[in-house]
């Protein structure tokens, strides 16, 4: 059976045994259990749980995380943290956790990418009705650690970061060019308001990035991994579809292959993907070339595929990169 992480909405108290591993006092658990969102990890039985709450200002807090003692050190804790990080990347900027200054927990969070942020003095003395010891150390202060959820990816010349509303003008500049959108399957933008709407409602996918030059940080194109549920190329969580476009003034400089290679690395190394699919419509030789340069392998051609945003049909070409191919790929200049 493969590992599954799913939300638990009802009967959260069925998991009290696990919750107590991370928090010894029931009335403390009661403070966050109902308002919190709870996930459990299953791998041939329940192996772990995690409860998160919205703390405002873009901060999501892990209130409780525990894996079953027999399965410690098997990567389940990290998988829960990675899942939460991916799931909430679009809606929160920071993941926070508070813990005692314990050798059992701080190294785990640091391994998972958290750094110490602030301390609440005497928290355990003031909020718990009995002294708490871990590995012979009495917990006194609450140590808060934080992890940035707004991942940006970096290449030699580029930053790939999340879109924000301030990018509307730059987006409009390039997306209003009739040579950019239609060949990729979308209409030219008619005004800045339309570009702003696209930023808010289209470029809001979990793995949607603005392609920016390092020198000024301005958006010059878009790149996205469309995850299961947002692509018709796969129905698997370990597969996704790559999509991209670049503003015309930047064509011919190897920028999109550079961005695509980094997002492929991210897909295979950070997101655990096993396949990345990509397509182009007949006549789009520049896009075809990007795919070849990155090492995608041509799979099939389909006539009369719907181009939904343009309300027309075209011939589509589909290529694939598997994780094994990616490991073997040498970037061809
Ligand atoms: C803390 C806890 C959730 C970690 O879960 P886990 O499934 O053992 O963690 P993982 O196996 O995913 O470990 C991830 C990394 O952290 C490291 N790590 C975990 N616990 C560690 C420890 N006590 N000391 C040093 N490193 C530790 C692992 O070695 C691993 O590193 P690696 O990827 O380089 O091999 C688990 O130990 C637990 O349930 N503890 C009891 C409840 C608890 O204390 N919850 C936290 C309350 S604040």
C-alpha cells in the first residue's frame, strides 16, 4: 500500500493516543483540536498525525505532530511537514511551530528546514499543571521555529517566484502581444485589469511561478507545474504537466530551457514526481525546441484536440520526461 495523507474532519479524538505523544495535557489539546485542521498519514495503518491552525498574517502553525513510536526515524514526520508545506503554499507565507527546547524535537524541525524565530519565556511553567521532562531536560520556554512557504527557485540568470498583484503591468506588457498567447492556446490580454484577474485566478496554482530576471526581479514570463486535478494529461499525484510562456523581447536567449530545467529538478527532487508531461500545438516550433533542449521524449500526436480558451481545435503533440530520463539528462546548450 502506498503512503496516503488525508484530512480528518470528524472524530478527531479517535487519535488521542497520537496527539498525547506530542502534547501531554488534554485541556491544552482541547484549545486547538476543534478549530485546527487535522491530517493523518497512513502506510499500512495509521503512522502519524498533524494538526494545523491559521494564526493570521499568513502564518500557519503546527499545533501537534506525532508519528507512532515504532516508526520514528522512517521519514513519516518529514512527509507530514512536506505535505503541509505543499498544501498551504498558495495560501500562507510562513509555517510555524512551537516546541520545548528538547533534543527530541528541535533537531527534527531543523532537519525539515525550520529555523529558530522567537521564544516565549516560561510557557511550560505557566500553561501546564505539571513539570514536563524530555530526555531528562525540563521544558521551560516555548521555542518557536519558522519555515518560509513561499519557495522561490533560482537559476544562473533567473528567479522563479510566486506571482503577486504588482506584476499586473509587466504581465500585460507581454501577454498583450499577439505572438505570445494565441500560439500557446490563450487570448491576448486586453487591459491591465484582465492581467490582474489572471494573476489572482489563473496563476494561483500551487506550482505556478513568475519567471523573473535576477537583475530587476520583474516578471517576464510564466512557468507552471499543473498538478493532478488541474491537467488532463494525468490522473496521478506523482505526475504533472509543465506549461510555460515567455515575453517576446526575451526569446532566443535560452531563458525558458533554463527555467524549465530548474522546475523539472524541483518536480523530481522536491515534489517527488515520477513523470512530467508537456505539450505544444502544431506550428509552435519554439516551444517544441524548448522541450527537445530539456530532454523531453516525444510520445504522440492527436488531431482535433480542443483548445478550450480559444474555442477551436488543433493538432497537439505530447512529450514526456520520466524521473529516470531526467537523472540521465545532460543540458544541451
Ligand atoms: C518529532 C517526530 C514527529 C519526528 O517524526 P519522525 O517520523 O521520527 O521524523 P523523520 O523520520 O521524518 O525525521 C526527519 C529527519 O529528522 C531527524 N530527526 C528526527 N528526530 C530526531 C532527533 N530526535 N534528533 C536528531 N534528528 C532527528 C531524522 O533523523 C531525519 O533526518 P534525515 O532526513 O537526515 O534522516 C516524532 O519523533 C514524534 O512523534 N515524537 C513524539 C511527538 C513529538 O514530540 N512531537 C513534536 C511536538 S513539538
